[in-house]
C-alpha cells in the first residue's frame, strides 16, 4: 500500500494482496452488521453487499469532496468468479441435472423470453424519447444479463461504428443493474415467501434419498492428498475451460464467457469421475470453496465500483435502465412466480432471476443464499438457476440481441457477424 498526493487528492494505492485483504475485511463487516441490524437480516440483504456498499459510499464521499481516492490492483476478481463457476460445474452430477427436468426447461425458456422483452422495452423507449438504438440496447439485455463483460465488448463494437460514449454507457448501465440486482432480489424473495406463507417442501421429488446419496459426505475422512486432488481438479478445469472458451470465441467471432467453458469442463470431469473414480470427490469441500469464492468475488466487485460512473446514465438511458429494473421486479413477482408453481422453490428462483437478469449469476446465487439462510434451503433453485443464468440463457439472449442490433443499428452488419 502506498500513499501519494495526485493533483491535490490524497490517493491510496493498494496492491492485489491488500485489495483482497480489504475485501475480506468488508465481507466480515457485512456479516457482522447483518447479524446485528435486524432490518438487514429481515430483508435478506447479502453480507458482501452490505460491506461493499459501505465502502462504495466512503469512496464516493472522497470523490465528491476531492479529498481522497483509492486505486486498486484487482487481479483476483475474475479468478474467483472462474473458480466459483467451476465448483458449480463440479456439483452438477448428471443424476442431479435429470432431476431438474421440466422445471429447468421452463425456467430457461422464461428467462429467454424475459431477455427478448428487455430488448423490446429498450427499443420502444428509445423510439419514444428519441434515444439512439445502440444506447438503448446497451441499457437492455446486453448490460442487464451480460453484465460488465458484455457491456464492454458490445460497447467497443458500437464505438467503432461512431458511438464514442458507448463503452461508458454500457459500463454505467451494468453498474446500475448489478447494484439493483443485489438490492431487490433478497427482499422480493422474502416478500413472496412471507405473503404466501411458504416453506421448503421436503416431500418434493428433488429431495428424495437418491439426491442426498449423490453428494453425500464419505464415511471416511478425506486425507491431505484427497483435498489436494479436489483443489487440483478445480484449477485444472479452470485452465482447460479458459482454453476452450478462447477457441469458441474464435469460431463464433464473439467473446464467449471464460467461466462457461470452465463450468462445463467441470461438469464433464465430475461425471467422468463418477464412472472411473479418478479421485475421491468431496462435495462438501468443493461447495465450501465455491461459497468462499462467490463471497470474495462479489465483495471485490462491489467495493471497486465507482458510484460516480452512474453519471453516464442520463436522460433516455437512465429511463431505460430504471424501466428494466421495474420490469424484472414486476415480472418476477407477478408472472414468473406463478409460472414456476407458486411454491417455496419458485420464490427462491425469482430472487435468483432478479440477480442474473439485472446483474450477474453470482448476484443470483448470493440473493438465493441470503433467502435460504433465513427460510431454508431450496436445492431445486440452487441447482437450476446457476446453470440457466451462467450459460443456457445465452443460447437465447445472444442470438436475439444480435438480431436486434442488425435490425435497428444502421451499418451493424459490417461489425457483427
């Protein structure tokens, strides 16, 4: 950590280790506040969100007063996200995926329709307020579902077409979406559960004995070598997934999320290991690592966000993103909940949908975890939502977004194949 005076502003620079240490401290502060402040616990606000928001407001105070600033070296955030999705993949035995069955397909199709409606909303509002199409689309499914990565990628493409502020607009919209996602998901899930007097249904088929046997802890304690093998499997799947995603990106001439490749390599590894027994798989260990990675990722992501970047959301763009948040909230509460069965699992899945339809899949997991910790575990939601949010929804979201771009953005065909 170094301290400098840059243009009259006291600037604190942190290296990657200090940045990570600060994220850990904020995460612990978040848990501490959640345990002590009944409001935060009552409305299922996730701990990393509490700590991250607290620090965001501190940095915002320094910015508006021109008194101090932080410069972070943040090299771990993407790695933690990659590790988290890899652990999701390792938890996905084909036996479990089969149990997702009809519910998984319904949720996937619902999320796909939602993504189309998001782009439709953006374009309708753009026509009403005379907002240029690229900015409307950057404020819709691209940044809401695709997050900062997609917003930057598409933003750069639009910039080449002459829309110079597109990357800034995309980043600001994605930031607005991420903040909204982690603020509304938990309270919405809580409201559905409280209003309908819901609780986990242990009689559901997803809870049958075979489910517990699939990921049951072994009767024998894992040795040090067993632990190393489980960690090695995570790291190797991450590496192979990165390579595969890069090759897919070249084939489709578009950025393909690295974490998707890692997750599916992990799925293949898990199921091959069930057949050939390469090593002693420890689900509790892998799941625990995944939870740590998820919380650290979100803590890093939120504490390094700059609230003043939202200044890029002006006029029609701000109207579009606000309508997106309102649309997802109403859609989840009044429509998706009923389509999914109006039960406890549906309520938790709606909390998750708010996360990945406005921010990112890790936001969905954090939202659902906050609800699960208060009311009980929804295994169906924790199995289905990550798979759909991390990959399956892209099968619908990406092609239809490209169609919207080619239809409404003049000259787009030269830049997007």
